[in-house]
C-alpha cells in the first residue's frame, strides 16, 4: 500500500501563504494543485516563447558588434539584471515540470507528490545558483568542455525517450514535442547557467563572436534553434487547439504560427551561420 506523503512544516507554511491568494486558493480547492501546475507550465511556456523572440532580436544586433555592446551596456543595470535572472524561474519550472510530464507519460511514474517536491527543491536550488553567478560573475569553464558534456547528456535523454515513445500510438508531432523537450532539458538549463557563469560569456560581442566560430558550437546552435522553434510552435498550436474548434480559424492560426516560426528559424540560422 502506498504511504501518503507527509507534509513538512515548511511546506504547510508555504501552502498556507498560497492559500491566502484568492485566485490560487479558489482553483487549488476547486480543481486541485495539478490544475494550477498545468497552467503554470502553459504560462511559463508562453513566457519563454516571448523571451525567445526578444532573444533572437538581441542576437541579430551582433551583426554590428558596437550596437550589441551598446545595447548590453544599456541593459546592464539592477532592473534588467533582475528581470534577466527572473527568466530562470519559467526556464526551470517549465523544464522540470516538462521532464515530470515525460516521466509520467512514458514511464508511468506515479509518485507524483514526491516528484513535485523534488522538482520544487531542485528548481529553487537552480534559481539561487544562477543568482549567485549573476552577482559574482567570476567563474570560468571552457565552452567546448561544458557543451560537450551537456550535448552528451541531451543526446542520451533524447535516445531514451525516442526508444520509449516510438512504439506508442500518439501522433508524430506529439512524439516530437516530447523528444525535443527531452533534448532541450539539459541544453536549456545549461544555456542559462553557462551564459551567466561569467558576464562576458553571454554579453560581450567579442567573446560571443569568438565562441561561435567553432564548428561544434555552430552545429549545436543550429540543431538547438530548429528543435526549439518546433517545440515552441507545436506548443502554441496545442494551446490554441484547446480553445478553437477545428475549422478555418484554427487552420489560419496554425498557418500563422508556422510562418512566424519559419521566419524566426530563418533569422536564427542566419545569425549562427553568417557571424
Ligand atoms: C527545457 C526543456 C523543455 C521541456 C522538457 C519541455 C517539455 C514540454 C512538454 C512535455 C510539453 C507538453 C505539455 C502538455 O502537453 O501538457 C511542453 C509544452 C510546451 N512547451 Fe515546452 N519544454 C521545454 C522547453 C520549452 C521552451 C524553451 C519553450 C519556449 C520557447 C517551450 C514552450 C512550450 C509551450 C508553448 C508548450 C505548450 C504548453 C501547453 O500546452 O500547456 N518549451 N513542453
């Protein structure tokens, strides 16, 4: 028989604080916490889509390194650094919750409450470690070593999910959503981490341009862009398909998503190839 999870004092204190927020407590009591978590996943996914477009725009400034450095200088203040750090929250929440969903769908891991507890603890540890690097800006690691390790872990995750998922009856696009999610899991967490271990790594045009000359980094970035845009595009499609009945409107919006993602892919690929 399964033992019920014991709620610690810290957790019951946090739940009591969240219960004081009318919207959260209303939905938590009427629809359950899993409903709120799936909404959190959706909102985090949408926030990341918005951030992704802004990110492609900022990177396009690298064609004029002086403009890029001026932009970064402008944004290097407490408010923007704080907002940039805040992006770690949807990144880690969506990644860990996405990983949890994949575990649940493919491996039928039913110890949901325990997984959610670990997800929250790991998420908080990650957010504060990223915050530490934001403040310290002193760490160094070779790009090739860091990304070789991360890509290897991503490929292992991808292969495990690929074998497990291929035999299921789900649509090919659904399967690709999980496979791209598994690939991005280590990559995206690593990306955020790596870019902030040293401020110059992600904010100085000379450092970025030097790094991107490596064929390994170029190839990795290209694969990442394609998988990311597919995942984001299919994610947007699955959200609208939840609210709009099949018909002309759904078809038109799907077409619009494909166009926007294709244009973004074009700009993203151009940046990586041409720089
Ligand atoms: C880091 C690794 C990631 C993992 C493991 C992951 C995993 C997942 C999974 C499993 C789903 C399906 C959820 C469902 O059908 O209920 C999903 C949906 C989605 N993802 Fe991701 N994802 C990741 C990164 C991203 C990124 C970077 C973006 C945006 C740029 C993104 C945007 C979305 C969107 C918009 C949805 C649809 C949300 C929904 O239907 O509720 N994801 N993700």
